[in-house]
C-alpha cells in the first residue's frame, strides 16, 4: 500500500481526494493537514510515501512546503493537487512527481497512483542493489550514455552535474549541452564512484572540479555555483562529506 498524506485548507476537497485515493485500494491515507506548519510537523512524524499538496492554502503557499521537503533526502514524492495550472513549471522545478487539477478526475488520479507506486518500487529495487556487495569500478575518463539510440562518450571532466529533473536524468556539461537519459541517478553514481563527481543531494551528483563558489542557504544546507552559472543544492545529509572533500 502507498502511504499518502493530504494538505489542503478545504475540508471538502480533502474528503473528496481521500475518498478517490482509497477507492484505488492501493493507497492508505495516513493523515491530513490544512496549514503549512501542521503539515510539516505531521509529515516529519508519519513519513508518508507521497504528499498530495494544494498550492493555494489559506495563509501559506504549498510551494513553500515543497521547497522545504525537497531538501530532505528522505522526502516523500510530491503531487500538487490544485485548481490552478499556472504553477506547473515551478512544481516540476521542485521535482514534483505529478500535477493534478481540481475538480478531481478519478481516472487521472489512478494514473498518478500507479506512477507513484512505480517510483517507490524503483527506489526500493535500487536500495536492494546498493545493499549487495559490489566491486568498485575502475576509474574512467569517459562516460558512455545512451541518447536517441546512440551511444555517446562524454568526458567525465566536462560533466558539471547530473540531476533528476521532471522524472528524467539530465547530464549537464561545461559546453552548455544537456543530455536527457533514462537510467536513474544511482546508476551514474556507481559508474562514477572513483571520479570527482559525487552525490551532494538525493536528486544531484556534482563535479567537485566544476564548483566555483559555495553559498550557504538555510538549515545547514548549501548551493553549489557551477562554472556555467547553474546552482546545485547540497542537502544536510551530504554537507559533512562535501566539507571533507574541499578541505573545510
């Protein structure tokens, strides 16, 4: 069962969404909240697999809560459930799993539930593989990636970061080229284990040689300013390791 939490300041909307989710027989709605602070506290306590989040709350913005959650390496998947479609781009910049509109369509929500379950199962499978003993690969100077049925060899030294964006893995290089590939981030983490490219966030690997500045953010987190001007977030989980790597 998928464990879900609903954040919406409208009781009727919460009730309707909870009813539809339970009808799938694949979701257990473990909690509800109507405000940002209430939601943040209970999500931290209950640890749901997914949060269905309205953007327009009475006194708060669901985008603010999503920005908090995205910094947590154990964050739930976020689904924005709102009456407004103009926030879709911002939602996916926050790595939202999906974006559904009110009034709710049951078939659309079933699609979202299936997607959430696939994401959870994929992460579980990766965790199982990572727990198994593995031999570290030899250092490589080039990374082989599959793009449109072609195999490209990208110099590792030219890679700035590899991130999970809108459900895809994106490889960004110094030349400004970005490659979108199907393999999950953990595959590249394993391939690049003995290179300057390391994990700095649940959704990002960064090349230590491509950093020009490290900017403090909040709650002991940081943003890495890369050579091309892009920002890569560093979560609390990886802050200590980052400081060790750069000699702080």
